[in-house]
C-alpha cells in the first residue's frame, strides 16, 4: 500500500513538472527559453508457454513485461531527468521485483568549473576496480547511486569528483530498499597535457587516483565486521603515436562478506593494458591480477546485487550464439589473467588480400587461479597467495581466429575458429553444470552476407560447437533478410544433436521480425530457450527455460 | 584561497583516515549471546550439487557455537541443486515435499544458493531470503525481542511410532492465523557434496547436518492452533503420531516445532528436542 501511495505521489510530481514546463511554453512568446524535453522508451514483453520437454515452467500471468521511459529536461546549464520503470510482472530470469515506480531521478547543474548532481547518477573511477556504477537493461543490471555528486575543475586538465550516496538494490530506489551501506567516494583525474598545453609534451599523460569507502553498521555481537571499508586505486595512462599504456593498481582493506566467505584478508588488483596500432595492424596485450577484490555496498550481498566495483574481463566478449555457450566471468576472489589480440589487414590487391583486402584477428586469453595456501596461523585471513603464483591448471582458455574477406561488392564473409577449455571445478562455478572432467569445446562459425539489391541484404550464419561435456554438441543455422533501413526478418534453429540423452536432442527454433519507423523499432519474435544456471560471485541461481512470443518496442523522441 | 585549499586537503585527509576500520579480532571470543527466551529458526536452502553451500554450512556452525540452543537450524535440500545426479555420484535424494514447496514459495533457486531465512522475517531489503554474512545480525536482532509464546515438546518412539506432545503457551494475545508446525531433522548423514573451494570440486563423504526429513503436522504450513483469536495466558496441548521412517536414524534426529503467523509466514517462536531425550 505504501508503494502505491509513493507511486501516486511520484506521478503527481511528474504532472506538476510537465504543467510547469507547459506553462513556460505558453509564455515562450515573451522569449523565455522553455528548454528541451527528450527521452526514450522500451518495452520488452514475453508470452510464456509451458514446455515440459525443455522444462519451461507455467507462468501464471502468461505474460511478463519489463518497460522503461526516460524523460530528460534540459535548459541551459540545468538538466533534470526521470525514468519510470515497470515490471508487470517481471520477465523470467531477471532479478527484479514485480512493480513499477521511479527508481531514477536527478537534477544536474553544469558549469565550466563545476558540476553538481542531486539524485540518481552513474559514475566510474578509472577502470572501475574501486567504483563503477552503471546499468545494462538487457541484463537487468542497475547499480546506480542515489545521493549527491560534485565535480570540480579547478585547473585546466584537472577534475576532482566527490560523491556520497546509497546504491540501488534490485528494482527500487526507495529509501528502504537502497543499500544498507553508505558510499563515500573521491576521485582525481589529471590530464597533464591539458594543464601544460604550452609545453607541447608529445606523450599524452593522464594520472589519477580514487578512494571509496563504505559505511555499514555492524550489529553482529559475535563477528566483528569493519564498519568503514575503504578501497583505493592509482592509475596512469601514457599515449604516444600508436602506443598506449594503461596501468591501474587497487587495494581494499579487510572486508569480510558473504562472497569472500567472511575472511579479513586485504584485497588487491593490478591491471596492465598495452596496445599498439598503425594502419593495418593492431596489437593489444593485457594482464590482470585480482585477489579478494569483490566490493559491494552491502557485505551480505551476492550475485549481481550492489556491486560497487567492476573488474574488467580479459577475455573476448563473443556475440555469436554458440560461442556464448562458453562464457567466462572475472573471478573476484582471485585470478591471473592474460590476453593478446592481434588484428592484421592483408592489403588489397595481394594474393590473399584479393580485391578488397582480408582482415585477420587472432585472440588468445588464458586465466589461472592464484596459488592459494590456507593461512593456518590466522584462519580469519583465509589464505596466502604469492604475487606471481598461479594455479597449476588454467581456469579458462580461449584461442580464436577470425578471418573476414570481402569477395565482391555484393558478397562478404567471416569465418571464425574458436577453442575453449575450462577447468572442471571452474566450469561448475560458472555454469552450475556437474561435469566430471575438464571441458573443451571447438566452435566454427561462418557468417555470410549477400547484397541482393541496393539496401536489401541476405545474411546467413552457420555455427557448430563440438564438445563432449555439458549438453554435448550443437549446430545452428540462421537466415536473415533485411531491407535497410526499415524491415528485417530472421529465423534460426539451434539443434542440440550431441546431447547424451537422446530425448533431449531438441531443436530450439526462434524467429524474429522487425520494423524501424523514424526513431521507433517494433520487433516481434518467437523463442525457445533452454534452462541454465548462472553463477556469479559465489552464488548460483537457476535460469528457467522459456518458450513463447517476444515483443519489443523501442523509441526515442 | 590558500586557506581554502589547505582546509580542503585536511578535510580530505580526515575523510580518508576515518574511512578505514582495521579489524584485529574478527570474532569476539568473550562475547556470548545474551540470555533470551526467544529461539530462532534458521532455514538454510541447500543441495548436494551446490558448490558454494558448504561456506554457508560453516557459518551455521559458527553461529550455532555462539547462540547454542537459541538457534535452531533446518537444512532444506530442495530445487535444482538438490537433484540426484547418479552419473556424477550424487545419488541420494534428500528432497522432501515440504522442502520443495518452501523452495517454490520463496524462490530460493531464483535468488541463488546458498541462501537462508531467519524466522522467515522480511528484512530491510524487502526480502525474506538472506545471504549468510547477514544471519548473525538478524539473529541478534530477533534475540533482543520478547517472544509472544513458548513451546514445550516431548518426543518418544515406541514400536516404530513417533509420538510428539507439544504445549504452546501464550504470553501475549495472538490471532486465529497462528499455526503450529512440527518437523523432523537429521544430523550426520554422509554423502558426496559439491564444494568449489577444494581442489577436486567435491567432498566425497561430506557431513550433512540439520537435514529436513519431513513434516509431522499436516501439510507444510502446520495446523491452526485455534479458530478464533488467542488470549494471553491460553495454553494449547497438541499430540501427533507418525509411523517412523526406518531410513532415518532416530539417534541423530531432532524434532523441531515452531509457530508461524500463517498470513506473513513469519516464525514467532521455535523449539527443538532430541527423540527419547
């Protein structure tokens, strides 16, 4: 009941705000700038059908829908925004609460030397190892901060940011549902070239430092939890001609939590990213060491809730469907990760390059655990780990090669070969699947695109994943026809032909068709998705199978 | 301006220094829970396929050592992580119809395991299901409260028939929605358990404790104590009989009784005894 009252109050607030704006429009003839209103919206709805074969459960309401509307008002240096969100009821697989309301609202004043934000905001310090607040609508992820933020630019090239607030938890930003922990943060960013512009330094240098602290009351009479937990980071970014180097180191003091199994060991993180690029060649090398760096605005939180920091993944983020069967997620409790990527373009007019050139992208990532030794002298510290020590077996490895070639003005194709291998225990942690051996998979993907006529393209994907573990091998075919920029239609079938259980060698048909009209997109589809287990930060949850019709409407104004 | 900058620097330094608490003594060894008439029910959703769940079990033992008889634990093996998987050696089926219904009702699988309920109370974050680093705080919060009722229990097995006598006495008035629930739990069951913190990823002979075996009271939400409002001072005597399941070792079993408000499902008081004790 309280929620309903709050919603009515919020809606009333919007109406008053719109009336105020409208009244300003009426008086615009007196040359008062009425400001601008802009926004965007999205509605994703799915009609669910029970499907006992794949275990898709009955959905009592039949239809689940997640929707939002962003409304932004800008006038000179002032900006205000709200977002209305509705989960009526929440779609399957999303960690959101059924309901609706205004979890996002802010007012911001931006001047040349400073910026003030009151309300909800997103922020990132450095690479995010001590603070990153962001949202991913498709994943149902939103860890916005509700509070106050100030940015000051006292000198050219120098920006100081200070913030205080609480984090959004699941659906609501209502005070009772915000994080139990209070966040205080400070970040300094210095672009040395901007400050000393006249010196004309050839190497671009940026340095920065961050400090974030969480206050959460300790009411446990037995376990002593630190009420103030601090994390800090320092970073440097050097850039000269095609070379780029970014280094960030982070540290977190004792932060016993559900995720780290209530140990008091300090956390640390080191991230090194180097790259070189020139015409036709790009090389990037990355390394990362993470040790007990899970940091949240509530020590009891798990999964994707109330994450204060973000530990950048050092594996290729695949988008082809069968390649996404083999994911990797940063292990915040400890990992050594390395990644190399080389992109090379074979010149046009050569034997391999052909008339239009050929692009090759090679990527290799390998992740090991830390060499952890239980700390028997101080069990509350959990373990010791040598800085350069790594686990005997890799957690995960991904080696892939992508070849892109344009054969003619009408036809182009991308061929990819991917190889994955997982440590058995890590695979269980990532997927919840009870494999009894290490997991290896070979994936091949052929993506072909043929321009039938001007603006009309026929695209086809053939994918194959060979593995003897988990659900066995898969094959997939997709065909898509698009008439740019307005229409597209796609159908695809995933076939789990290698499932050990013959009864589960099923086809997962899906199809989707869409229309783009001005700034709007309507999309209607049908999908059948198998059940899975999603594990993050020491917690695994079941993602139920689903079968049904999907509708998506997206627009902006 | 210099004074302003110096002041800002001092304020920043003060902020940084005051924002770190280094803990030298993680567990307060001298601290013991204050005596309380309140007994708390902690239901832990778990499963032998859940590789993170042993961490919650370890925390439960720490809490049990601190709170003793004031803490009553029920391990509910239910949902996707409690399925049998003979090919990988997870053979025994520890699920119960009561556990399955509780899992479905509260959505533990969706919330993610390990997860538990402390007196099935809805906490500050609006959730009943809670992660284990918060259990200690939640227990101490409830322990500071005065229970509205007490439960007395006896349990005897004679000729394979379990007889449980329960006496519920009210200190305060109650509603018609109060239900008495009585269940059996069993300790010291050994079988394979997934555990992501050991090199092999599992423990072959894991020591399962507090495992929910079944309900003695009818249904999963117990029996209504009285059709109308309950007066302060009222006492209810209830007797239940159950044919003992020979798969359960009565020497390792406990009888757990609790009274719930059947509207909110919150547990108001609990009790636990051994059989033939």
